């Protein structure tokens, strides 16, 4: 959602855990949103998108550096 998604696929989780799992997902999402001061899904949508930052080039650079620092050679 924060990257701009409008939907989240939950089929596997619901097949595995049953329809009642929606209550757990909703409770956990609500708690996370309150903890991070989001009032709605609409407010979350795109908040971590490159389009939402004042300096898009800095955003790209930071993500590039993060990818580089997380890379590990396989042995």
C-alpha cells in the first residue's frame, strides 16, 4: 500500500487460515496504522513512493545504496 498499491492479494492466507483470518489481519493492520500515525489506507497509499518525496533523485540514490549494502556473495 505504501508503494502505491490499491489491492493486496490474500487468497493463500485465507485458504490456509480460513475467512476468520480477516479479523486478525484487520486488527493487526489497524494497530500498525495507529502506531505509525496513519488515519486511513488512502493516506498510506503511495506514501513511500518516489512521487511522494521532495527530491526523487535522492530517493533513487538511497534505494540504490540500500540494495548495494544488502548484497552478499554466495559461496
